[in-house]
C-alpha cells in the first residue's frame, strides 16, 4: 500500500474527529502543536482543555521513521531494518464523572524488509458503569466489525478484554471494546481491506462518543462522585505507565514525551486502601470490571 495515502487519510481523520469533538464540547478549541522528530518524521499534537465537557484530551497524529531500536526489534521478534509508523491516537478525560474516559488508536507500521501491518483499537473506561451505555458502545463496534468480517468482533473484543487488564488490581480498565495488532495481508484478506476496516473504526469514534457525551454531560454530580472519578483515573494512569505498549513504543523510539504522556488526566487521587460502601454505585462498578462480559 502507498504509505503516503495512509498518512494523509489519518490526517483527515484527525481533522474530522477534532471538529466533531469541538462541536460536542461547545466551548473549548483544540490547540495545535506541530513537532519534528530528530531521527525522522514528526507529528501534529492537538490538545483540548478546560472545556464544558472535556477537562483534558488529545487527538494526535504522527508519521515517524528511521532505524528500529533494538528494544522494538526484540519485542516484535523481527530482523533488523528501518521502520515507518503513522497513526492517530486519542485519549479524552471528561470533567463530569458520569461521562466516561475514552481511548482510540489506529496505526500502520512498515519495515524496510517488506513487513507491514495495521493495529489499533477503541475502548471505553466509565467511572460509573452504565450497562445500557456499554451495550450501545459495543453494538456500534460490532456493527463496524461485522461489515468487514464476522470474526473480527468476537476475536478483537476478547483481545481487548485481555489487553486492557490491570493485572496488579485484577480488574479490567473499563468495559473494553476492541483491540487488534499486526493485521497483515492473508490469502483471503488484502492489506487494502485491512486498511478499510481500520479507517472505519476511526470514523466510528466521534459519532459514538459524541452521542454518549450528549446523553450524560448535563447529569448532576456530587463531590463524592468527583473523588471516585479521580480514584478511577488513577487506575488509568497505572495501566498506561505500566502496561500500555503504545506508551512504551513512543518512549523507546525517542518520541515526543509531552505527546506520549498526554493520555494522563489532569487530576488524580490515590487513596490508601480505598473500599467503596456496600451496595453503592462504586461497588457495583468494581464488580463489573471483569473480562468476558457480553455487554450486548
């Protein structure tokens, strides 16, 4: 595939998502930061802060290239060669605890030895799990997956449940979504078809999340619920800094630190040995942070 075509498609995706999110927020606008990577390539970081809905978030585009670091070669178990990688990465932290955190990433990776593949995913991290909201989210993901391959949703949902899992807490990060990596061409699926699927996942993001925003953004909340939000944000930080492969890849390839760590929320609490009250909304959410739940 023409990597320049993929790169330009991802740039257009970034523009579209930012426009839709600004409209949904109704106040804040994205600030743009164009950066260059010394070893090759660069990106466009767009950050939104202190909005009506979005307390902090980023929609990032990058296209980087150069010599593949040894850490990446060893992790991927591939022969040494140069790499090219482009993609869009998103994390949004709302101010209202009833609106969930959301993450999406779509990416293309190419090696000078001819290897190439797509990866990505989208997952939802509610501070308070709403089963109806989770069903809406997963139904939309299943719809976009089924359009391309009936095996995608069950396989990629399972992959997300296993990937977005905080092992040291024995809990999922949220209600999951879909996750996939190293999607190459096969005898029955071309690399162009893989790209069509990945781009459709990207285009699904904004309409789905904006609908969730519009349903929850005016819901009143208490100080107790804000405290719980900050505790749950702490779990998000733990996952991103300990387990997230995208964070590790960015740091290992000498990526732009500010852009890589934009996924972290502005305010977080770690309360020692916090235990929710019995039969509370907080306890209900903890009890639902498990793998292999059929949300639909």
